[in-house]
C-alpha cells in the first residue's frame, strides 16, 4: 500500500522529469538546426524560412543570442495568446474543439475541488475508523481523507450523497453549455468556411449490378433521372490497393537509392555494396546503386501496367462512387434521404473530405462489412479479457508483501526505504504505461479491418474501443486485482459475511495507484510530448543520410497530428477517475487538475506550431466526447451506490437512485437538442451558403473544381496522366447543353420512370415521348 511518502517520492520524480523535459524543449527549440522539428506547421504553410540558411557557420546550428535564453520559457504565454477564432483559421475547428476538452475538464473539476476539499475532506478526516481496523486491513494516511474513514452506518454519508448531487448538477450544466457552444461553433464554421469538395459530394455505396451498363454509366443514369436539376458529375471507386503497394515499394527503393548515392558522394573511392537477401542479411552481393536503379525501373514499368489495368479492368471498379452536385442543397438532400425502394441499394452518405478518405477500404465489398465487424467484436472481447493478466502483474508490483513472498531473496533490497517508495509510488504507473504502448496500434488495425471509409471514423472507432478497454482493464481491472492482492490475507482469515465490508473499505484505497498513474502518464507523458524526442532523432537521421534538396528536407519533417484515437481516450480516463474519486477520495482531484492545465498549454502550443491535422471533420467527434463524460458520471454514481451499500448506509443510499435516471434523461435531451447539428446539415444553411456563393461568384466553374477532387491520390503519386485540357473543354461544353436525354444501354425499361414535364427520364423512346408533348 502506497503511503504519503511513496506518493511524495513519485510526485518528486515526475515533477523533476516533467521539468527536465520542459527545460530541454525550451533550449532545443531555440537552436536553428531544430527549427523544422519544433515549428513544422509554419514551414508547411510557407510562413517561415530556415534560420540555418545565412550567417556564420556556427550560428547555422547553435543560437548564440544570450537574450533568447533569458526568455526561454516564453513559449507558455505565447501558446495562450492566439485568440480562438484565429486558432480556428490557423489549425481548423477540429483542433480548436479538441482543446476545449481540456478546458471542459478545468471547468468541471475546479469547482469540484473547492467543494470537496471544503466539505468532504474535514468530514472524512475527523474519524478514526481506519485506526480501529489496524491489523485487519492495510491503509495509509492518504486513506484517512477518503470515505473509507467514515464508520459503518454513519449519518456523515449524507454529506457524500449531497455532494454527489452537487457534482452531477454542475457537471451536467457544464456539459450542456459546452455542447451548445461547440454546436454553434460547428454551424458557424460550416457557414463561413471556404468551399470544399465534400460540401457538394455524397458517397454512394452498394450500386446494384446491371448487365447492360457499367458502374459509371449506371451511376450517371440513376442520378440524372432522380436528381435531374442537381447532379453534376461523379467519380467511380477503383480498387487501387495493388497499385498503392507498388508505389510504396518504389518510394522505399528511392529512399535507399538516395542513401547509397549520398554515401558514395561522401566516399567515392568505394562503391556501396549490399546483399539481395532478406533485410540485406544474406544473398548475392551487388552494387547497391545499380541494384536500386534497376529495381526502380522495374517498379515504374509495373506501376504503369497496373495503372492501365485498374482504369480499364471492369473488375477493378467497385459498386460505389463519389457523386457531386451543383449545390450544397442538392448534396444535402441526397445524403439525407433514401434513394430507392430497396433500402439496401443506392446507399448515400456525406462524402468525407478528400484528405479524410481512407482509400484502401473503399475496395472492401459492402456485403463483407457486417462479417468483419462481427469478427472484430469477438477479437476485441478476447483482447480485453486476456489483458487482465498484465494488469494483475502491474498491481502485484504495488504489493510489497506479495513480492517478498514470491522472491524472499529480494526482501533486504526491497525493504530499503527509498527503493520501497519507488516500487509502490512510481513503478506500477510506469509499468502500466509500458503495457499500453502497443494497444492504440492494435485497435487502429482492428478498425481498419472493419472497413470504415474515413480516417476520422477510424480514429473515432478506435478511440471508443480504447476508452472501453481503459474502463474494463485500467480502472476495473486495477481496482479488483489490486483489492484482492492487497487484502488477500484478510479474505482468507475472516468470515464470509465480512468480505463485502472489507472490499468497501479497500476500493477507495486504490486512489493511490491512480494518483501515481496520473503523474506518470499525465504529467511526465504530457511534458514528454512537447519534447518530440522521436521526431527529433528521425529528422536528423533523415537529414544526414537522405536529404539532398529542400523538398527532401520538407518531407523529412514529421509534424504529426493530434492523434484523436489515443489522446481523447486518455482524457476520458481522467474524467472517469476524477468523477469517481471526487466523492470517494477528494485528494485525487488536484492531480487531475494539474494534468488538464499542463496538457492544455502543451497541446495548444503543439497545435499552433507543430501538428498538421490530416483532415477536418468540423468537430464531428463532440457527441462521442459528451457521451463518454456522461457515461463516466453514471458509472461514478453506480459505484458510489455500491460502495455505500457496503457501509450500512441504508437511509442515504436510496436517494442516489434518482441520479443515474436524471443523468440519462439529461443525455437524451442533449442528444435530441444538439446532436443533429453534428450528423446532418440543415437545408436552410445549405441554401443560404449556395445563394451567397452564386451572388459572389456567378461565373464559377464548379464542375472543373469537382471533376478530379476524388481521384485517388495514389494515381497522382504514380504520375498518372490527367485528362487533357481539350478533354476538359469538351466536357464543359457538353455540360452546358440541355441534358434532356440520358443515354442508357438498358434493353428493358421496367425500372426506368416515365419522364414528367419537370424532369426528363431515361428511356430509348424519350424522343418519341417528347414529340407527343409538343403542341
């Protein structure tokens, strides 16, 4: 059981570690040769030039201006200076709203800290329950500040019940205000942002096969018939996964060629030699430069052949397409309505923006998606279940008695005061952090296998599972495993009817473990994020071995992104722990607040200067954030009821029953009131934006803007030939004509509607019908 001294040692280690990280960053960011590592976003925007291009040789690498070192901590206030509207213009709405999650944590937990420390800490401290249990249960001075120190059946539990109501009402109030603010920010952003292809485009899936028409012809025919006034153009989805692999392989070969050429330029007396076997460990020895030149030539030929095959092979065309419309209003109508009698055909949804599309999954057949999701659900269950083994191991590290029994020869070493404090106060948190390093990658692979079609949806799905995993394993697993390990002797020696009472006392004691975890992951981890040690090392390695031009140097930069799939579940875990222990052990709340404050400053700096967000979803993730905070609140209420039930607080416990009901009702209200703004686009807003655009740009060539917006980027990387200007002119001229006739190769008109006076149909006999309509 971690004592106050153990927590103090852990706090000292993490504070010193975080301080070292921050000082190292403050110094390294001032050096010219690190400028592209710590300010890549400004380089990508073309607003910053390298300070290493002029001046004396030494000043190209080392900053010799002593005045800059005096103000080396100015990055903190500078990170807070940029106003939110300017931040949205600079980094996008996703980034700005992501930062508001940290602000939400501060808004919720600062009043909670003041209330619980003013009321609950004195109520808990002025008891001697744990002193009377000495010898029956392990405890520390920290636990005297928790609910465990309240005697069984005490009227003091009413203070905790009232505080639970106060925390619930305040949290719901803060959530509602934030939901309303973010929803308004999203609508304003959609109304004021510049033109984007996804505003006019829908993704159509499950296009039914037709023996007489290709997928492209079927799509054009269907939308010209059913959306005659709004349809503009379309791009069918191609299975270019093999082409993508060839392009990536060529890139890799090109990087190795650059490496060997640079190596040869530095030492021209000796040609670089390599082995052709696996990882260059065995095989025939060849000239490395000539080998990679021949490999690149071979891959270039294969890429050209594969590109031609993808374009001309009907089997490479998937039953899906990106369909663009003349107006946002037309796209909104199509994306939010059912297109055919059969609800499983011609499925439409808003298209992700081109940067957000996960192109590899577009080639997955629609019918296999359900099977894939079922397989991943089963795999996730077993992953969550079996991960309890390392979690139990982590908890055993905090149990000194268990270690001494398993390894008696370590007892003299473990009993050293400093080592004992290190094991109990620091080691469990860092061990858990290490075990969780690979988890985000595994969950992202699972999400990709499920077949989600956009990077934002992949990250949101992965984040959802990460949060569930954290709740089951990191929270419940740690509490249950730790309780059993720490109170094992008590369980064996006491009667069965006293076991629930012992658990009721022991669960709040796990607050010490979560305090150490918050310090390791939240304090040191956040400070380590700003140092960017890994990107720093990789950049300098690439810069030394591969970079030959300014373009190469720009490609060597790794700005990264927020990483919603890892960052948001981490934040939500702190919301969960904070809300659960706010009433149970108020001592934990200040550690949560330090995390939110430090993370807000650090990530604001990173968003302004470093991260280059891969996509813009217009804060579509906020309903997930809101829902998880609400679920954390409900979980805290249920656990408090369970805890009080072991405390013989029969008179006060029933009053908590209303809290989950009220909280769920609040969530349903917010879901109905605000969530539609995140899943649908109001037709009124679309019409307003279309009207303003027509007034400002009456001669806009929208088809030219959208024609190639959703061409897979792999074709551009493969140096594919784009349509010639003459072809574009021909297409534009064709579009200017009145599209009264929709050509079709169908031999039957069973499924083709009869044309009306308002819209022309698609029929071989259309000219005859039009003749009859003439007076």
